[in-house]
């Protein structure tokens, strides 16, 4: 079973792992690439819904972490 961020804003391990993988050697990644990789990584449905709701464009790791509740590492 997977766990999503607690209401107090605790980070999601699934999101953190996805961001670590996405941003290895990259400064910015498009919303569509984030969504594609999230689907491939089989992230929880609630997290995928939040990723899908991101506006189109490019994001730095810290921007995505702020918007989705993860931590930029």
C-alpha cells in the first residue's frame, strides 16, 4: 500500500522518488514528461491526478515539489 502526503504537508516518498528520477541530470522537465513518467512508475492515483492538473510548461524540481507536496533533493 502506498502513502500520500499527510494533511500537515509531509512529503510523499513516491513523489520524491519520481522527482529524483526525473531530474537526474535535468534542470527543467515538461508537465507532459512528468505525467508520462508518473504513469510508467505506477504512482498512486491521487498523485497522478495532481500531476495531470499541473498547467502545461516546464518545471524545475523545486517548483514541482512545491506544487505537489514533495521535497526537492
